[in-house]
C-alpha cells in the first residue's frame, strides 16, 4: 500500500514544482522577446535587457531594493538577536508581554502598518525617501528575527552563560563565544526571513517612500500598468541574483569544508552570508552605475522631479534629456489624477506634472500651478491646434499638451458586426448577443461618459436625475452582460482577442490594432470624451527653469517621436502625428491614432467637485452590483 502511494506522492511533488517554476520560466523566456507583447513571442532579442540597463530608474530601484534589504537585515538581525537574548533573562510577565507586542506586527494587515508609518513620518515632518524606507524595513524585520531566535534560546541550558563566566569568560565572551554559536541557526534563519521580507515588500514601501526613491516592487507595479517587457528582464535579473546568492551560501561551505579543519568550518560559515551580501551589493552597484558619466553641461548637478503616469514616457526620452542637459531626472509615477492631486495639495515638491484636462482646471482654480514663462519655451508652433486652447486652459497659460485622444470601443472584427456598432453605439454594451464577452474600463469618469452619451446627455451634466439614469444604465449592463471590469490589462488581453469588445483609450487601441489586425476601433456618433494630458509646473516647483527645458525637449520632434512611437498615444506635435500615421509610419492605417475632431457631440471634461462625488459614489455601487452579479 505504501509503495503504491509513493509514485502518486512524487507526481504531486513534481506537479507543485512545475506549478511554481513554470511561470518563472515563462517570464525568463519572454524577457528575450523581440516585441512588446507579454503573451506572444515574436523573436529572440536582448532589447529589453538593454533598455533595463540604460534605465536609471530601473537600476536605482534594483540598487535600492538590495541595499535596503541588506542594511535592514544586518541591523534587524543584531537588534532582534540582542533583544531576544535580553528577554530570555527577563521576568516571565515582561517576556510574555513583549512577545505579544512583537507578534502584533506579524498578524497586523500590512496596510495598517504602512499607514501607521506614513502618519508617523508626516506627524514629525520627516521627509520621505530612502531613510524612511530603511527605518520602516528595519522596524518590520525585527519581529521576524526575534521570532526565529527565541525558540533556540529557550532550548539552551539557562545556566550556560553563568558556567562560562565561572570558568573565567567575560560577559562579552560568554555571549559571543558560547551563546551566539549555539543559536546561530536561529540567527541565520531570522536573517534570511528578514532579507526575504524586505526584498518582497511593496505595501509598506509604497506608503513610506518619496523623493523618487523606489524599490523593485514599486517599480514593477508602475510598469505593469501598461505593456512593458522590461518587467520580465528586471525580474529575470533578480532571479539570477538570488540564485547566485543561494549558490554561494550553500556551495561555499561545502567547498571550504573539504579544505579546512572541522573546528574552523563554523567560523567560515558565518562569513559566507557576508560574502554573498557583499557580492550582491557590488553587482547591483556596478549595474546601477553603468552608463553614468560626469557631465560639464550647463544643468549638470541639477535635478528635475517629474510626476507622471506609469509607463507614459518614451524608451529613450529621459536618457536623451539627461545627456543633453547634464541634469538628473527623478521620475515618480501615479495611478490616477486623484492620487497625484493629494500629493501636490499636501505640498510635495515636483517640477513637472502631467495631469489630465479636468484636473488641470482644478489645480488652476486652487492656485497650485504657476504660469509658464513663454520666453523660455520654443517650438510650440509645431503643436496641433486641435489640442491647444482647450476649455480648461483657454490661453495655455499653465499647460502645454503632452498626449491627447478619445475614448471608444475596441472590437474583434471576427466577432462583432460593425453594423451593430453603427446602430447601437455605446448601447452595444447592453446587447446580450455579446453577454460575457465584454470589458468595462474601471474608470468612473469614462464609464459614466459612456452611459450618459448613450442616453443622449452631456457627459458634463450636473443633473442628478440624468446621473441616476446613467447609474441605472451601468447597473443593467453589469447585471445582464456579466462584463469583466479591468484597467490596463485590457490592452494585452484585447491584443490576444480574448473578448469581443471593450471600452478603451484610443492610444491603447492603437497598440492593440498594431499587434492584431483583426482588431478595430469605433467612435459612436453620439459623442465621446476628447481628452488631453498636459505638462504643468507646480507653484512650489524648485527648478522651474529646468522644467521649461524639459517641456521644450518633450515638444521637440525627437522627444515627441520617441514618446508617441513607444507609448502609442497621439502626439501633440503635428509633424510627428502625421509621420507616424502616414505611409510607412508605425501606425499607418490605424484610425485609433488620429483623434476625431469634427464631431460636435465630443466634449472635454469640465471639473465639478459636487458632480465628481456623486459619480464616485454611484460607480462604487455599480462595482458592488457587478460583484454580486458574478
């Protein structure tokens, strides 16, 4: 009976190993993909490794991750070990109380701990950055070390230290020569857990960092919002680094054991993790410095802080600007206009922001932006007139367009009849012919725009009755059509034809259509959102002169071409737009790339705080209804 079970047990073990390692293998293979797709392999290339090594942000994130992890591990291991030894000599009531307090962070949801740290730093006006991230990592690593060391200490003879001192050892020697060697396995175990938790952490790091300091978790999170195979490249590099460390830790003691006497092996083992840590630091530091050169350009030594959407800049634009000016660009990313607004309203200093139209209006109204100095700007005559002088900033006193476009319907031509689109418009999202085969975009503004336009209303309506009708329209959609509510994962999913249709930004539709010839893009005649994102300079910007130079660079032909060809969104530069959409251009024949400008029903969003709150509340109810329906 037992023999019969062994093959099945081995099969389960192999199955679990495959289940765990197959995604890693998949990631490694796609790190060498020629194209941008994360799911379709189009040919072997080192393109994304080159992009990773040339990216200051990625390399600094890598260096920050392992630098913080190693320092936090070292400090927390020492503090946690000493604390555990001290507790072992304390009264039982004190020991039990401290251990309960120590266990609390382990059981607490990470988000609670993260918010607690964030409020602590805000209360004491500590500028968030590398130091705050390091302090937070040390704090949450200590409990793991103590938890690993305490069982080893409990297993020791309580009279061991006293016996050593009776034999002439000083307290320090009794600790280092007698106690520590006995609990070394617990110390190493605690250190490895602390290192793993630090490298792995995202939530706490996300809330306690600032000033452009990012670890790999934060970097990958912002990169995953849009298609970027550099995720695979940098993740593969991390796998390689961890593998090297594990090989050093496990193989080196075996090699040394063959060369050294048995009584020296224990000492050598303690050195191995330090060697591995030093090797990792040297490797990461070396990688992070690749390509960095001293500059004698006019802006050398200056820093430009940019706050932009994730994956919203060209492949080379930051590097080219740094080489051109000698300045260093610190890029931070946000997920929504509202997230950006909170930081800016709280006074966090940035030199350049790239918000959307309605948010620019709000920032202007609240005097959070400074007027542009047109004597420092040039090349603006190349910008498309259709995206200049829009209602949120009629004279372009505060903003220069970055990208622009529309919101429409991406559809699979093999599944969707264009006659249905022309007949129904946005109401196709209520056509049960496509039930379970649609995507809704998780954006309250754009979803309500779709519903309001389908009902024949303005997307800027302030009527609560009309907003209620739109809510009922969306509720009907989620209850009867069983849509999948997504964000930027719609891009790669539609490129692979996984659904029949979905609501999408025109720039994302451009990428989808360039990857899959069966995909189309349709703008309903009832109108849509004609949106634009623009560059602005906050009122508290520390380097407005360099900010104007960055605007010039982005608006230039070279900068605009790099931006638009890589991201896929429509350039504000007329020449670039025409070249990319013209014969031989990257987006030739793709109607999604050229925004519609001749439909009177298309509108630009106007900011209204009361309406925003109503829509936000109603959209939350729509998502609850969707969750219940599924």
